[in-house]
């Protein structure tokens, strides 16, 4: 089993250290004293979740309209070709005019009168054009960005395998398309005491039963057999289950939707490891001979 000399994660660790890579594939790292760059805004908006992205859009849309509505209200709604009524209705009219100007919609029922209102509305229209052009670019970037669509089982299993033992986990494609030539690399990160008595993190590239296949239309069970060359060879089942260790996973495959290779990271803590269990089949045939892939059974296990 090859020990990795330069994993890129560093060797220092503590007894209470957290996992290196989160389950979603992101690095578990906190940046301190890092200078902010304007160029990071686009990257953050592209990579944030859809829920946060949409909330942010509606938030800033509302804030801008409230700001310009307050400006129009301060100038006076009589400068928007509408008669003054109650203060609340006047502010609503200013808000709706702001929304029409910001979106460059303009129903024509309300229009600016006077230099002050005309200047503010022209500035708001310019900001609206720039803002919607920016949001259009963000939407295109979010939809066109290549993203892997792999689901990993929530647990790993430790079970007898070919008269020996093996650690296994399972993955599947979330989409209907077929993964082409998926290839996986699994690295074991284990905390051990070195010859100086210091706690260090050691990395090993694990040998797998198969690390590459041609296609993946269903599920793929990744198997590391604990044989003579395995770094886990000298451990009992109970010791393996108690290890302060982590599996770091990198998978690559060709995505025909984006016509390029995509990558996805994942990790398992050994706290996710279940002993003397096996995965329940998620791929089977019904009575008519139709192939069925049950996504709800990806993480289902049963006792060996």
C-alpha cells in the first residue's frame, strides 16, 4: 500500500481534530485575515445554493425599490403625475413606480415630472439595466457550470469478503444520463502516534477492487479489501470501528450534458462505518423484467 508523501492537507493534527473534507465535498477550513477581492463576488454567487441565491436577489430588489421609493416620496409624489392621497398610499405609489423604473417596464400611468424626479428615475433605470444584465449572466453561469451529480451512501460497511474483510460504500447517479468512464480515487487519512510520540496524520492511497468502469447507469459499490498490503491489515474489526480516520474520495467522469469531464469530492468519517452489515440491493428487476433502480435504497443496509 503506497503511503502518500504530499497529500496537500498537511500532517499536523490533534486528538479533537475535525474531518478534512465535509460530506458535501467542501474543505473543512476556516480562513483568517484573508483579504477580500471584488472578483470573489461572482464566484460566491455562482457557487451558493439556489435558495440563498434567490433570497439574495429578492432581498436586494426589495431594498433598492425601498430606497428609491423613499427618494421619490421625499421629492414629492406630486412630481410623479399622481395626486397626493394618504401618506401610506403615496409611498406605495412611489414604490410601484420605482419597481417599474428599475425593471424598465413602464406602464405609462405614472411618469416623472420635473428635473429632480427625472434625474433619479434615469439613474434608477441605468442601475436596473446593469443589475439585470449581471443577474442574467449569473443565471447563465449557474445553469452552464459543469456539476457532477453523484449520490453517496450515508454509511460505509465493514463485512466479510472473499474469506477476508472489506470496507465498502456505494454511489449512484442522480440524473437519468449515463456516467461515462467514471474513475475513483480513495485516500485513507488516519491519525496515529509517530516514533516521537506526536500525533500525526498519515495518508494512504487505497487499492480498490475496481477504480474505473466504462459506464454507470445504476449503482457502484466501491470495495477496499483488507489484505496483506492494506494499512488496516493489523487492526481487528472493533479497532477499525473505533479509528480516528477518514476516507477522502475524488471521482471523475465524462458528463455528456456539459461535454467535458467533471469532478466531485466526498468524505466519510469512520463514525459512518457500520460493522457486520451489507447493502440492500437497490437495483433489481420487476415481474415484467423491467430494470428498477430504487434511489431510496442507496443507504439501506442489513445484518450479514
